[in-house]
C-alpha cells in the first residue's frame, strides 16, 4: 500500500517560517515571486555602487586633482572595502539580525547616504577644491567617509541577497529545486541589469548634467528597491538564526586542539553525533580528510560525576567537524582566485583613464562616449556569456568530456584565469600602440580597449557557482562572503601593486610606468607585469584544482584515490565512478 503523507506536512515547508514565526505555507510564501522581489534590491545596489565606482577615477583626477596612481588606489580601496565588509554583514546576519533585517538596514543606509545631498553623504559642491588645486585633507576625508558608508551598505546587501533568495526554495520539493537552480542565473542577470544603466545612463548624466543628478538617480533607485523588498515581507520564508559559521569554525578548532592528545577511535561511528530528528536535514557523513579536526568530536567524559561535555568549545558533532573540513578544503581554491580580480580592478581604473585620451566619437556623429561607459562592454559581455555558455559551450564540452553540465566549476574558473592573462597581454599591446600614436592628429579609437573587457567576462558565474555549490547549507552566507572576499583582496592587491610600481619607477631619471600624464608613462609595462603575475597564479591554480575533491565525491567515495585525481573534472562522482571504474 502506498504511503500517504499527511496534508498538513505537504502544505508547509520544513525548516522555514513565516513573518509570525509559524511554519511557512508552501502555497503563499517563497518561490520565484518572493525571490524576484529580493533580487530587485541587488539590481539597485549594483546601480548605486557601480554608478559611483566606475566614474570615480575621473572625478578624483579631474575635480579633486589627484594623480593617476593615487586616484586608482582610492577606487580599488573603495571597491575592496565594499566586498570585504560582506564578511561583517554575513556575521551580523547569522548571529544577530537575520538576513531579512540585514538587507533592509543596509538598503536603508545606502538610500539615506546617497539621498543626503544627491551624492555620497555630502554634496560634491561643498568638498570640491578650487580649480587646479589639489583637494585638502579635510575634503578628501569627507569624501572617503561617504564612500565608507556606501561600502558598509554594500557589504550588508551582497552578503545576504543570494542566501536569502535561496531560502525561498525548498530543496526537498523537485519543482522548487529546479527553480532554485535557475535562481543563480537570474541573480547574475539582475546584477548585469543594474550594472548596465550604471555604466551608461548614470555615467552620461554625471558627465553632462552634473554628478548631483547622477547620484540623485541612484538614491531614488535604492529607495525604490527597498520599498519593493519591504512590500514582499509577508511572502518571504525565514530561517532561524544558527549563529555565525565563523564561531562554529573557531569552536571546532579549539575543541580539536584541547583533545589533540586523545586517540581517535578506529570506528568513526564512535565519534559524537546528534541523530537527525524527523523532518531535519540529513547529518553529514564522516570523511577521512583533515583527521586532526576529528578530535573535536571525541566524546570524552570528565570528572568523577561522569557528566558529559556540553560546551561547543569542548565537544563538536561530526556534522560540525565535516562542515569545517569542507570550508578548509575550499581555501586553496579561494586563495588562487584572488589574483584574477587584479585584472578586473584595471577595468575600472587605468582603462577608464586610457579612454579619456582616446577617440570616443561614434562614427561621423558628434556623440562622444563617456570614458567610464567602456565598462558597458564588460557588463554586456557578462550578459552574453550566460546564453552562449548554455547553448554553445555546454553541448561542445559535453561531447568531449561526457560531463552533462559541460565544464565543471573548477574548469570554468581555470578558463577564466587563462583568459585574464590573455586580457592583460591584449591591454599591454593596446597601450603600446596608443603610446606610439599619442602625438598623431587622429588618436587611437577607444574600441581598441574592447578585447580586454570582453575576455574577463567569463569568471563571475563560475566562481560563485563553485562557492555556493561546495559550501555546507548552513554556511551559505559565509561562502558568499568568501567569494566576495576574493574580489576585495584582488582590489587591495591591485592598490598595493600600483603603489609599489609607482614608487619603484617614479623616481630618478627613469620614465615612470604610471604617470599623471599617461603619454609620458609606460602603462604597458605595468600591464605586462600583471600578466606575468596572473600566469604564475594560473599555474598554482591548476595544481590546486587537480588536487581538489568535490563535496559529492568525498561523501560517495570516502576520499578514494580515484576521486582526488578525477573529481576536478567530474563533480558528479557517483555517476562517473560507475562509468569509469
């Protein structure tokens, strides 16, 4: 006789709650409608942050009268801080506020900061230095404070939007699981949808009508996104606070260190675990990786009373230990994806400065493309990559690899990093050609910069897919923060590299690589240096990726030799192990 599931259990979503703390009704909460209202916040965040960032370098050099190197570093530090604060936003969301409140507060901060005077915090009219005079320390301080508050709002939003969107789907339901898979693609579409007007319409308005109007649009858009997000409150599915994954990781490490002298049991089933209750997620199986951490799950009775350890700092479950192992195994991949974002940093800094010296007229018309709008090529390329990958790359890759998904996430990251090297080579060659024709009557067309923008568009979805797919369910916010921290550290490394190169080549009688007047510098040499750094990083990435084992392979094969040599190519280990033996 067929098993009949009570209607009460199918009408609600397990482990999800509505606004009043009751089990979340399946029919009236979550799914695509709720996720779309969350994604509107991400769209408007991109419009605001990118609308500030892409044209900031021209403001710093043209209005605040900073040098090219200093202006570039100010932009990359702003972007780096924005992404690094995602870790803080994730910590607050997991430990105290929850994802919903973190998104609402962060969106409100961005809206209020931008709306104070239609620019970040204080009107540029009040901090603008006299013509041809460098901005004072006080004027720069006000500007950087405004940018810092904008970055704070960005960090809270980006750390929670994608995890909260995923909360709206029930993995136990086949239909909703399919919708969840499409959510990631929609996320990148909304990111691009917000980015495109930021680098075209907003930039044009900033250059021709005034920055106060451009930032006014950003303020209105952010407020509208917040209103739409709040309007969906009754439709959202909420998850209970589980505490910060950072605290859990620290607790497992402390417990393992305290018990490092104890002998591990021969049978892993003797390690401490809480068996899943009815309706709870399945506990994570034990693996033979990072066995030192298994000491944290040794159930060790202490004291004459025989009382058991209750503190998480003394005893961890196998599930907690395995989740920490998963995050640790992802760190080498994380470390070797940072250098890629040094390349992206050049797209929003020196490439924009290059564009100001080039011919930006379209055909015989008098319309001149704003220099910062060159980033539209990058945004458009990202939007183009998704359908091209799905309909062209996947079928071809499937034919050669046998993998139904085409390229694995690790392979996609590897291809992206290889293309980043090619992009920097193209940038160096383009700059060398521009310098040779710098004194020509007809300057080089700005569209010569197109290849370097187009080639870096392949990376975004592959990296985020890897971090979201491989992380434990309970650590999605931290995993999103890890992905965004690669952007942050890449931008910070770009700042450090620019500062070092400027100091090393800017003195004496040598021609500086990064000059305030690009025609008197050798920016092409700097691009060659970045290309070499990325090539070395690519080699390190290949070595790391080949030794990485996908989460599904670790669970299914128990850390077999097969999984460590082939899993980077075949993430669906259960299928591949059967086929290849």
